[in-house]
């Protein structure tokens, strides 16, 4: 384990709030998923401060990148959020609110109109006593990522403060954990492109509770709308366990048993059962590809959502019961496995949404039955059931002539997940409207390819493990979307406040179909002024993706572990722009980002 330093000191809430105010308290979403405390729990913690009772230690890991020091929260996320949300007047203590004029940082936010003062306020002296309250803070300096992950697991596994799935997923690296994490967040609606987000942003990525208005409304989530996973189970990451079972059914043959011991083994926890090992599961995921599997899972989930659009809950549609307190997880799991197999293994597509919906009507009230209860769902029972489910659903599918029909499955949910979170100033995300200029008549943009190559290099130069996203087919402003509609007759689709416009009409205008344009750009990338290693990686990462019939292009530039150039020139990402640097400045920049 890497040598590190551990120091413990008392820090006032005022000092910690200053770190929060300046976005220097960071949440790593590989193991810290959401805010979960209720108002009652938060008030109780504030009461402890008011009565000067001791508070458990906060554990932070010091991080330093590009000269900026941040602190990753290992233990104490819920407590820190409680303090800061109280200091920002998001809830009251005994009917009274923290006086925002008490400290400079809250007053600055008040004066800027970012927060509002509650009507009944604590006295200035009471508010100052809270702001000056000392909390023991342990700072882990120069700790490796693996050491931090291990500390988090040990803290949270002993007292069972986390659910089984949260413990499995906590800080785990690997293809299985990655695809489960990404897919779960995308389906819930709390995905972020970066793993690290400021604590200030966690409200928008957490599930609303009584008295706490967070960004995600439980009733709007796919799992709840369709009566698949119960609300209480989602709060304890039951949806991630559901996604884990879907992933295992997708990549492991024969279909594996679904049970807690099998899930543990898939994550590398030893159990005395015979099932696919962690190495086998990760290899199976890698054979498909994490990004590809992520998109495929979201495509099937999105298909279900589209099929039921305007027709209510899938659970109520396929299971005619009066109560859904425990959801319809196994019924959905079996249907998902069949849809996944029909689509991605057999290359079939739905005849229509109506046809699929008709087959699913009272699906589990016919001759099919499914085991229920809390015990493991054995592979032998799946072996008998899954082919029958698939056979029934096949009636609503057909085999098209197109060789790439499966790629054209609607990936709206996938695109939506890429656009989630604060991306306006994100250095590793770039949106482009398309391949044509907006002139009359439109012509191929002569500068686009060079811009994309420079941006890709700038993203790869962001750090040793940097991975960027370039998405072509999203308008940069409403006027551009309106102009594209005027020229090509394409109506934009609004996702996450972005306007998706697609590129198919532009490509057709230039005399190409999807396959020829794909091959053209891949060839241009491979013959460009990039190193062969990076050019091959970039060409492989360029691919089409579809959203409500609109064709977009996704490119994922990845660092090759060392700085790279384009045509002998040095490019980096500063905020949301790509900038060329002089050699000396570039060397200094790379020293900070690659050391």
C-alpha cells in the first residue's frame, strides 16, 4: 500500500463551509452515490451541535491536481451535507433558520440571490456558535485510490450501514462494476460524465424525500413508473442490484442463478457456491465492451419505455395484480433477457410498439409462471422459463435485411445520460451541431475535422486517465437548431436542456449514407497527423448512435498515458475550449497533469 500521512485536527463548520463554498469538497461517485438522510435525521444532528455534543469524525482524502487542492469525502458525506444545507436555510431547527448574515460566505450567497433567508431566524449569537462548532476532521494525505477504496469499504461493511449492493459496488474497479454503475445512474437520471463532483452538486443528483427537494423525483424514475422496483428498495440501491442481474443475464451463458451469493462472487467476494467467477464475468463484459453494453442495456430499457409511453405501467400491464408493493422485478428481468437476446443476439427489431405491447398484455397471467419470494432464482428454472418468454415475444419481432439494424435501436436514454449533469464548462465534453455549415446552400464544414482532432488531443492531454466525449449532432444554440430545421426540415429533440438535431440529412446532402460516412471519417482519423497509437484508438471510438430517429456521432478520446501532439502542435482543454500552447507552457501544463 502506498505510503501516506494521516492527520487529525478540529475544524469549525465555518472553515468547512468555505471549502464547500469554493467547491473544494469532492464526492467520488464510484462509492458515494446519493444523499439519503431524512429531515428528522438532519435536525437531530443539528441538535447535537446546538447542545455541544460530540460528532463522529469526518474523513477526507487530500487530492491535488493542476495546483488545486481538493478534499475527497471518504466518510461524513451525509453529516457535511446536513450542516451546509442547514447553513443555507434548506431546513429549520425548531422552526428557526440559520442567520445568513452571520458568516461571510453565506452572506455572499444571500447577497447574490443564490439562497434566501428563512422568516424565523436564530439569533446572531446562536448562529455564530453553530458556525464555530469544532468537528474532528481526519485528512488522509498522499493516499492512493486503492487505499481510499479499501478504507471506505472497511468503514461501511462492518456496521452494515450500507446495503449489500452498496457494499459490493463501493469503490470497486472493473468492467462489471463500471457498467452496473453507469447503467444504473443513467436509468435513474443521476449520471455524471465525471466520477468526481463537487458536494454542492449532489442535491441535483439525489432522490427527493419528504421535506427535502432534491433533483430526482422518485415517482418519475423508470423503475417506479413501471412498478418494477419498490421505492424503499431504490433508496437502498435495489435498482443497482436489479441492473447487476440484467447484466449477468446478458453476458453469461447459461443464464446464471440470481441470488445474493452469486452477486457477491461476481464482485470477487468468495462464497462456497459454483458460479461464474469475477474474472469470468469481467471477461464476458469486456468481450462486449463496457460502453457498448451500457448502450445496449439502455436501448432495451428505452424500448420498454417507448412501448408503454402513454399506456401506463409495464408492471400493471403484464401482471394483473392489485398491489405492487414489492414490484415486478423477476417478471421484468425475464422479459429484459428475452428482449436483449432477440435484439442483440438474433438481430431482430420490433414490428411496432403496439405489437410488443399487445404481446406483453397480461403476459404473466397466461401459461407462464415465475418463482417469487426472497430465495435465489435458480439457473435451472431460468433455463426452462427464458426460452418460453423469448418465444412468446418473438411474435412481435422480425428480422430485417439491414446488416446494422440492431445499432439503430433508439438510444434516447443513452444520449440523455451523456448530457446529464453540469457540462457547460466541462473540459472533457464537446458538443458539435453537425458536418455542414448553415450557409445557403449548406456545404461540408471545412474546419470541423481539424477542430475535432485538436479537441480530441486536448482531452487526451487532460491527464493520465482522461476520457473525453465529443458528440456531433447537438446544436450549440436555438438559432442553429431553427436554421437546421429550415434547411433540412429536422425538428430538434430537447434533452437535458440541449437540442439534439442529428446529422443524417446533412450526410445525405453531402452524398453519403451512414456506413460510407463512418468509413470515411475512420479513414481520415487513421491517416491524420496523429500518432498511430492514438489515431487507431480514436478511429475505433468513433461510431453512430440514434436518438428518436436522429443520427448522432459519438467519439471517446482516451489518454494513452502520455502527452500527445497533433501535427507537432500542443493542444489542451481549458474550461470548455481547446487551446494551443507554446512548447514551454505545454511542458509546465503536462508536468502538473501527468506527474
